[in-house]
C-alpha cells in the first residue's frame, strides 16, 4: 500500500490551485447576476389595436369605449396596460393593467363607460406591453370624448 505524503512544495501547489479555483468560482458567480444576463430586445413587442380603429373617433358620455387588440412578444409578456388620458390636461381618465400574463400572444379587451366628460375632449388611448426582461413598448391612438 502506498501513502502519499505531500512535500512542502506540493502543499504550496495545492494551496495555490485551491486559491485559483475559489477565485474563478466567485468571479463566475458574480458574472451570472440576473441583470447582466438580460439579452438585448431584438424583437420588441408588436401591438395591434383593433378598437378604436381610427384616429378621431368620437365616444359619448354614458357609452362604452372598447379597447381591443393583440400583443405579440417572443420574450414572453408579463403585463399589458391600457391608459386613456385627456390630451389637454394629461389627466388619466381610465387605466387597467393585466399582470401575470406570461404568454407570447395576448389578446386584450378593456371596456370603459365614458364618464365625467362635460365638453369635447381630445384624448389618447395608450397600450403598453412589458416583457419578462422589463422592456416596454407602447402604442397610442387619438380619440375624441364628448358629452
């Protein structure tokens, strides 16, 4: 039976090898942080708004404004958001967010009964998509709200 008894030189080589291994190990761990592995947004979300389908469509108080369409994103959507904003004042009149979507194709449909409009008001319908890496894409269409 042979028993290995390391010499002083062998002990030094083992210590240096172990130190090098530990250093490389910790460097590789620090390089794999979530933020450093986010790929570029090569294929951003594609938003198609079906309704409202024309700029300048008039929606009257008391009637529903339906916002619908699809969002496609190969990087998997996490949220889809609609926002209807008064273009003159910037006030948000309606907003809703669908969270936890986690799909590549999302069909959205929101309905808001127009309220609080006393004069003809230019407004914007804005759809915002956020993918799993936090990239956001928005698309807007201008409408008119009336009493």
